[in-house]
């Protein structure tokens, strides 16, 4: 490679920063919901904060995303766009037996819903700022796409993703069975993500959600 692809590196850095911010807000939303429902564990572990250091996972937020973004750039195969990353999971204790199922579902939903809310917020702000003499549309398009991806990806019903909690309660899965499934969850997820039908479903879901909010941004921009 004769020279470093500066534009690709710049886009990769922007993409990575937006990914880290979005993942951290996702994890904070889990912790915040648990805290509001009376679960003391996230607060005791310092997770009810927007400080990224509290939510970063070494592999899922640092090593893997950086490799997936920048390895294609430095190998000369183009810019990489990572859709696979995670934060440090928020631990919960669900101390109230009477509302345990409800609380688990609310806490699980809080993460993906925070990404959906971010999509809307970014669409509105991006549309308004786009009326100014600033070239920020690409930044907001990236951010909407990342949060749409996190929303869809976390709905996959495989532990440790949020969708698994809904599957667990919908099917009446025993706690022991769920924990047993969780032991192999990462392997199952990797295998699933290699299957073309799964990839196509995820791609359709991500682009559909992102398209809705990017459309809102464009409508706001032209309004």
C-alpha cells in the first residue's frame, strides 16, 4: 500500500466512536431501568452512568470492532462497517419476586428501545442541523444506521442478547435451561450469523429501520 487511506481511516474512526457511544447508552439504559425498578445491583456496580469506561467490554467494544473496521482498510479491501459488538452486560438481581418477570422484560427492552429513541432523536436533530451551512448529514446517517443495527441485532432471541429474555418468558423456559443455553449462546450466534437467510433478515430489518428514520431526517431537512 503506497499511502494510508486517510478518508477511510477518518470514516472508520467516526464509525467506531459512534458505535461506542451507542453501545454505552444501550447498557446505561438497562442499568437505569433496573435502578428505577428497585434493583440495587447496577448502582452498586457503578453501571448507572453514561461514563463509557463503566460499560466497555475489552473484546466486544474494543478489539473486535476495531479489527472489523480497520483490518479491511489496512489490507486494502475497502472500509469495514462493523455490525457486531457489545458492551459489558449489566448484571441484575431482580429482588422483587412478585414483579420479577415484568421487571426482567422491562430491563431487557430498555436497551434496544434506547437505540430506537436515539434513531428518532438523531433524525430530528440531524434534520434541523442540516439546514445550517454544515456538512453533518453523513455523521447523522452513520449514527442512525448504527443504532438501527443495535436495535435489530439485540432482538435476536439468543443469550446473551436482549431478545432471549422475551423468548425465555414466552416459552416458560426454566432458569436452568436458559443458563445452559447461555453457555453456548455465543457459539450459536456466530453460527447463525454465517447463514445467508439470517444475514438477509438482519440486513432487511436494519435497513428498514434505518430507512424510516433517515427518511424522517430528510423530511425535517426539507421542511
